């Protein structure tokens, strides 16, 4: 295909697909960056010179747009990496056992507070299952609630533990 036919094919593709690519980016990154990103997709497509070989242009452009967002996110993530020089003479390394025991104490305190904040019945059921290794059926029989009730309380307890772990970045 000649250069003029290739350019004409690109222009036709640009006219038909630009608005769709622009909407794609507006949904994902907002209105400010969307035009620049859409333009970047088409510039890369033109530079590659593959317009006449594409079988499904909308799908190809969508994949290019997604790839552009992925590489953009990677660049931003790597831009936020902070490195600090280590002054080995000043900062003596701590043995890992010491670090682990400190972290273990932190985790135990967070979970203890979480357990104490749970409603009494939820806490009782959680401890019966986790500490006494009782099955849901055994707990159901001992507490006097249905199997679904035990599941409900366990779900509540586990959700609280997950929330506490994520808040305190354990």
C-alpha cells in the first residue's frame, strides 16, 4: 500500500474511532487527560504503520488504550519509590527475631482490641471456633442458635479482624 493510501486509511480510522477512544479514556481518567491520551494512541498507531493490516480496528484501539493506561500507572508507581541511603556505621542491623517479636506484639494488641470491641456473642462464637477448634455444628448446639447464625457471627468477626488488619497495615 502506498503512503497516501496508508495515510487515507489512518485518517478514516481516526475520524470513525477517535470519539470512542476519547470516551474510553474519559471514563477511566477524567476529562483533563483523556484528549492527550487518545491522541497518544493514534500517534503511536500512525508511527507503527500498521493501520491497513488491522483486522478489528475498534478492538485493536481498545487494547492499545488499555496498554497505555497500564504503562502510565507503572510509570507513576515507580515515580513514587523513595530510596534512602543506608549508613551502616550509624544504623546497626537488628536481628530478625527482635523485629518479629515486636511485630508479633503489635499484631496481638490490635487483635485483642478488635476482639474486645466485638459484641459478646460474636466474640464467644469466634473464640469457640478459633481457640477451641469447635465446628459450626458444635457451636450451634452449645450456643443454641442455628448453623446460619454461627456463620453470620463468624463472618462479622472475620470482617472486623480484616478491617483492623488493613487499618493498622499488619
